[in-house]
């Protein structure tokens, strides 16, 4: 099977005041030559795929915005954290670049389709290549609707005369998405790695129908349409869950049966590389360059841990420890401290912490000094030994929310051994350590995006844009909405069973759901299962908003009610410490705030360049 890693051969820089609708395809220098053969047309098609892997698309920005802006990521308070703090600005360059990235794919596919149609290539070639291009256009428009709602719809090649376009109602845009996907259903049933096939189109079409139903567009009809698409894919057994959850996010994963559609990257490409690890991994955690720009929130970790203690997906979703390198661009970690590997060699993140153990006292130069347990090398004590502790979730009234009253009122004297006393003392200091000290280790990182072998700013990871587990959860929600709750629970159980049987788990969590759950209970549990299964993936933003403000409030309340988050936010108000948590909208999740955060603002750059856009989304 051929593996495609897409390469853009050249890049044309556009003025910041040029509309995204005014783009010329890069292969247009000689369309007659390009489209005179199947091989030439295929290279042009791969160029369309390539724009989906560019840094303005899935190579960076369409991972960065959906993950960081979903509501369960953190970044330091520095005046430019609007997306993460759910206070997005229409002037944000990240928003405009992401908008332009999707429209660049649309511009290229529009031009490709027109040139393909005008060529003398065979009907079979036109159907196959045209179907693939239409899928890419459909995906781009679907992404635009998911982030911005009503957007300009253009399906013809760009011209400078056609750049003034108003926003098209999302119903009409999604109608075009459905048309493109229906056209693409006639392509081949199998494909090379990184290319689309008809079964993947059908699975994605089910997702589109699901979204339309959730938006109130012919709800019952589109629920049934989604069910038909999902049933066809499910009953054909085209895809299956990867046996071990963590294996989905390894280096250069290419042949997983769980992948419905994925994008592949080139490590040394100037424009088609995966930059996610560079943005999301802690500084000094890889041999490359990481900026620790975003972390996962404490609330995200605790919600998952408290709901499913011991779920192996937790370790695959949250990075909580790595070898200490002491900074970026360090080919190797620091030398091991002692004769044996120890906690002294690594950096730990929430909910883990290190502490030392005082074993006694001794007199030195007439003064009494503490004696600590030590690390030894060649028979000589070389460092105070670090022990590793973890929050005692089993002791909290609510295991999804650390009980600061319990922690702050612990008594060191209740410990029987020096180590027990030291652990209790460390627990008593959790509030100070993780809420009131500006400690950069106070948040876990997004493990799915982390590449321990990162090269420069490039990751050794491909990206599953849409995978079978997500389809199963969407399918379950469809069945539940159609009043077949028992079938919905069975579908979710396939996802949970894979999780509990994955490496590193206890074989118990996540527990199967009770078959006595009501339709309403299953609807809410599926919603949070989107987060547990897909945290750190591009679908995260959309699926936390797909059920509207009522459910978004349920999710964000977990964050705003988190005790360490509340204390940290209060500390910020007195200390202005940028390494502190934030409460969304000062803790007041009003309907207007929630409605505003269902979408991002139309970027200023597009509104300035496109006189057809005269409004913006609610709240902007």
C-alpha cells in the first residue's frame, strides 16, 4: 500500500488585506500540461490534500484552535490568551490564519475541479479525482461552519471580481457539503494511506447529517439519514477499534483500522509538517523546541480521573512526567543522578508532585541541621532523594474535584513513618504549590500531541482527523435520539471495552454503563464521553458545542467549580501571577456568554478585505 506524505512545491504569500476568496491555484501556470495526463492531474490533486496538512490547516492551526479553545486547555495569562480563556478577539491572528487555511483548500479544490472537468481525461479519472477533491472541499466547509457558522460559499475558481461575498446561511453551506459528499460516494471503496475512499465518505456523511440534526435542520430526517450512513459502515465492518488506545497516537501511525480519514506529514517539509508537539509540549520535554504554549486544565484531568479511576486512556491523554532535559534543543536528557533511575531524573506535572523525606537531625559546626533521605552514586550520597506523590482522589467527597478542606486540614503527626509524614506535609502544601505559587508544573500536558522524539519543531506523528471510535459515539447518540437507548449503550460499550482492555489499565475502568439509564442520562453521558475519548483531538471543540448552550454549560461548570481553579483565579486578582488558572467569564456562565462561545468571530482581516461581510457572530 502506498503511503502519501503531501508536499507543497511552492507557496505564494498573500497580502494581509487580501480576501481568502481571492486565491489563485499554485499549479495554474500551465493547466493544459498539468491536466493532460492522469499523473499530472493526480499531482495537482495531491496538492489539494497538501493544503490540508499545511501549518495554517491541520499541520498546526486546526489542531491549535480546536484543542486550545475547547474549554479544557490552559495558557498563561499574557494578554493574548483570548481563545483559551473563551474571550476570543476578531483581531486574533491565529483565527484569521485558520480561516484562510480552510479557504485555501477550497480555492485549490475549486480550481482543480474546473480544470479537471475541462480536461480530456477519462470519465473514470474525473469521477475518482473529482470525488476526492469534493471530499476535501466538503471537509473544509464543514470545518468552517463548525467554527464560524455562516460563511461565504464559493464553488467556482476565484477571480478578483468575485471577492465581495456575503456570508451564506450554514444550512445552505451544509447542503453543499452533503452534495459534495454524495458525489464522492462513487469513488473507489479502497484507497492508499492518506487518501479518501467511499466508505470514509459515507462515515463522514453520517457525521454531517448528525450535525445538521443537532443544528435543528430537518432534525428527524437527518437523524435517520445519519443512522443510515452509520449503519452501512458499521454493518460492513470496514473499520475496527485499535486494540490498544495509546497506539493510536504513536509515531507515523499509518495502517490503523480505526482511521477513517487521516492526514500524513513529512518531517522535513517546509510547510506540510505536524507542529502540534512544538505548541503543546512542555519546554525541555523533547530534543526539539517546545514552547509549552498550552496545557490541559486540572479540571479536565480530574473529571476523567474521578469518573473513571484507572482508565488507561488517562495516561494516553495527559502527559504528567518526562525525563528532565533542562531546556530546548537538548539531544539527550540530563545524566541520571544516582546509580538507579529515580524521581530526581524527571519532571512531574499535576496531579503528581515530588517531596523529600527528613529522616532525622544532626549537629554540624554546633548547629542542628536536618538529615534527608539521599540518592547514592558509587556509594556516595549525591542528592536529596525525591519521592513522588499523587492527589488522593479516593479521599475526596467528589473525586472529580480536589477537596481543599480535606487537604488543608491534614495532620502531619498522623503519619507513622518519616515518609508518611512527609507525604502528608506535601499534601497540605498542594494549594500553595498548584494554585498560589506560579508553578509551571501545575497543569498536565496533552499527551496525544506530545512527541518524545520531536525533531526541531516537527513531530513524527500523522493525524487521524476522523476515527471509528468517534463514529461509534456519534452513532450511539443518533440511536439514543431515535429512542433506541439500549442500542446506544451497546455502541458506547464497544468504546469503553476497548479502553478498559488497553495496556496500563486495571481491567475494570471505564465500567460499562447500566442498561437502566434513561434517554436523558445517556445523552449527557455520551456528551462527556466525547471529551474523555477525544480530548486533545481536533473534534474536541465541535463536539463540546454540538448540543448547544445547555450542554456546554454542563461542561464549563466542571471547570468553574474546580476548587484549585477557583483559588488560583482568586490569587491572580491579588498577585497578577500569569501562571494561574482562570474562571470563565468570572465564574458567571450566562446564556449570552455561552451562546457567544458556540462560535468564533469572523476575523477582522476578512471583514476588512471582503465588503460583502457586514456582520459578525453573536457577541462579537
